[in-house]
């Protein structure tokens, strides 16, 4: 089983958006089957609808009742939705939101049980998915709850850069009140550990952005940099975390400064994601750092406006699968390295 291909669970996302389109166009490439065993959690009926809408005739799903039946030589789909499910391309519907939750619940349950190795999530609509069963602002918060993880980190990844956000899906007005020394230090610990264990970077260099314009201009435009961020960096550096800053975000991204660091910690969502998506949208992947499992997602959303038109790029979704597999393998290698170090220490002690 050492060389067994990674079982990639894929939650379908919103059935009325581009999720099925990018899933199908990604997995039509038979080379993907050399890398992993894809298992989509969704509906054969919905898959067939999207195939017809996109005029795709040279692709089909292998319909299975549960992930244990997955054929390693096929693209599998677990039928976990009601047979009365209805697709309405480009529309946000309650039915689509309920289907997103059902798919995600099934995939996460199998991830917990070890039936699949990693999870790649299709994009959801954060409005229509809201219900008593899903009172979360997004995948990140949902996964933190289901895996009982106190602190996690949204980390956007591309070949060009890695950008994490200290505060995620929260209103901008709430950001200053959420930032404090302990919180920033915790986020830096997660980011540093992820860079080492998930990305195989021995001594990560992390850039930290300021909150205010010009990083506060020595208190002229705000005191958070002097009173919160800088003290947090000093604590982090005392723990051998190479965190440098705070940098003014506009100049930092406008120059080549971001290329000199292994990751960047932004203070809030748009401060980090706006430049990331402007510079690396086509290859961008959302990775949830700090979880005991591996979860990735394409950086884009449901894109209702182009659903069913056959123009959505599958590249971000493809990169999401690649990254999930890479991190899974990196974690296994790192665990072996740590185990070997412990064995060596015990041997020396004896």
C-alpha cells in the first residue's frame, strides 16, 4: 500500500455554478488517474446534466454507492443527493445550498473515517448554503468545527506566493477588535509549522503586513502596528519563527518584496486575497492550514455568470488536486523524519 495512489474526495460545491464544469474538465485528463483516485460526492444526474450542457461526450462518471467501491481506474461519483435534485444554471437556490451541504457532509464523514485521504472542495455560495445545518461563514469555519480545531489559517497558495490571513470571513469593521498579540502569534505558529511540515521548507521566512495605510506611519495613521503587531513579532522571533515586518501592504506587493519570503501574513481577507488573486488567480489554491487533515479548494467562487458556457478554466481546480496530493505526501515524509529523529535520540540515550 506504500505506493497506492491518493484517494481524493471532491465535494461538488454549488450545482448551479461552474463546479461540475471544472471538475469534469480537470478529470477528463486521464493523466490525473496516474496521480490519484478521484471520488466526487454529488449526483450522477447532476453530472449528466452538466456534461450535456457542455456538450461533452468523451467523459463519464463511474457511479458508486459509497467510496469503498471506488474504481482506481475511473473517475468515481458517490450518489449522495436526492433524486429530485434540480439544476438551474446561474441561479442561487435553496436546493443548491442544501445539496452543497449534503455533499460536504458525506465527504467529510469519509475523510474522518479514513476512507479518503484528502478533500478538495468545489466552490459554494455562502448565502444559499446558510441553514441550521450550516451556520458557518465558509468551508474554513465548517472544517474547524468538524475537526474540533481551535486555530486554523486560510492560506492561499500559488507558484508565485503564499498568503495567509489573520482574520478570515469577517466584516472589515470587526477586524481591529479581533487583532491582538496572542492571536497573531498563534497564526504565525500555524503558518510556520505548515511551511515546515506541509511545504517542506526548513527555515521559513514570513513577511507580516501592517493593518493601517503605510503600516501606521509610526503612529500617525494608527497604533496597531506599534502596540499589537510589532510585539507579536518579537514573541514569534523569540520562538525561532522568522517573522519580519510589519510592511505597508501597497508597497510590499507593488515591489518584488513578496518574492523574498516563503509566506505572507495579511491582517484581513481582502488585504491578502486582492493582490493574490490579481497576481496568481489562474493557479491559485485555498489551503486550510492547521487541520489534522488536508483540504484544498480552487481560489475562485461559483461564477454563476459563466455557468454552463464552457469557458471556466479548470486550472485552479487542477492545481488544488495537485497541492492536496503534494501536502499529503509531504506530511507523510515529515512524520517519518520526526519518527526517525525520535528513534535516533532514544538510541543515543541507550
